[in-house]
C-alpha cells in the first residue's frame, strides 16, 4: 500500500511525533486513583503470548471465596508498561485487578507490522481470552470481566468492549477459542478514536495517535480516504453497537482548558470532548454509555470506579 521511501520518511517524522505524544500522554499514572499501598501481585509477569511485552500482573482479593469478578487495566500504546488503578478501591470489595502490558506501536513499527495499531488491539483481546481460559485456576468469574484504561490505555479497552465477539472456535490456539465479550468498559481521560478526521471534529486542531498507521498525523489526515478500511476495523466509535458492553467515560477536566500547569496540547489530548463525541455516537447506536466531567454528573453512578463495581458485582 505504501512505498519504501514513504515508509522511511514517515518513520523519521514519527520519531518527532511520537516523542511529543508521549510527552502529552506521560501523566497516565495521574489518571488512576492513588493506592495507599500497592500489594505485590498474586501472580507477577504472567506471559499471555510469545512476545516479551505480552505480560500481566494478577492481583486477587485476599478475602472472600470467589469466583471473583475482574478488571483488566491496559497500559501504554507507545512504550510497554503495565499498572493498575488504586487496588484499595477493588480488592476489599472482592474484585480482582489485572494490569496488562502489550506489544506497542513502536514494537510493530520496528517489526514492519502494518497497521501498527493491530498489535496492541489484538493483544487487548487476547488478554481477555487468556484470563478467561485461566479463570478456574485463578478463581475468577469468566462471566464478569471489565476492561479499562486511562488516557492511551482506554483505546484498547474500548476496542474490546465495543466490537463483536472475536473468538475463533476453529483456532489451533485454545486461547483464541475463548470469548472476548466483557461486562463493561471504563475509559478515564480517554482518546477513543484513531480517525484523524473524527478527532479534529471532536477536538479542533488536536494531533494524536498518528503512529496507529505508521504515519505522521498530518499525513494520515491527508491520506485518510485510503486509511478508511483500517479506521473502520480498529477505531472503537465505528464498532460500537447495541450489543456493546456498557461504557463509562470520566474526566476531571471541564469543557474549558484546565490552565495552570496543564499545557494546551495536553488539555486537547485529554479533553472531555472526546467522551462527549463518542457518547453521541453510542447513543445513536443504542449502546449504554455514560460520560462524567465537572458539572455533568451521571445518574446511578458516583464515578467511574462506582460504575465498575456496580457493573461487576451487581450487574447494573
């Protein structure tokens, strides 16, 4: 689809673009509630695939009989990372938490995988399938699984929850024969699209997510027409439908730039306008979607963490 010379020039541009994106996205740890003390995982660095970045940390409640519902929390898209939201929110309530690390966009570009976004998105699904096939061993309820992430980590969580079931009953890999269906999705300070045109409709002048295609943002915008098949396959807003998992967006920033130490670039990348735009499409599709930001509470849920607990524990 793209010539070698185009790939080389695009790769050079991406070194600059990716660095700026990481800068704008580097406070992902701030998008998770602080934990008083993070326990050592029950199972550390569990490999769910052959790549060294396909790892997960499993935190199981120390009390209760189970089987426990579980939240899978996704890490970085640019650089490999795994972390979890404040475990004091979940473990005492009988909810297991798993921090998921995946192959990254940088990994895919290094290996000349096209499109690069396919690797972290495929891994997001495989992580759910891997947890499901190990549910008995870990005392986890395979019918109560949530996905979530902060900032860049919300994109793969939404991809899993919005699309159809990706299980392959005929696969030679038993993991891939498991379902990818989940109960709900939590998106904190999220970027829910890889479509450059859609991004700028929701947040004018924003430039984010270019390495999804292995191109600079400006080039992806110019060449959007030829990228439409990839956008339709991997961008969550094009996958959301009536049968999608329940979705909850939350942002602690309001509709005006946050100011202070928050740069304009950082505000645009994490603006609540992303969730507003996505919710309008979800509502149109008949999907259950909530969006909280200052001055805009949600009926039935105090916040994103209350949403996860109620969906996993109570099914509502």
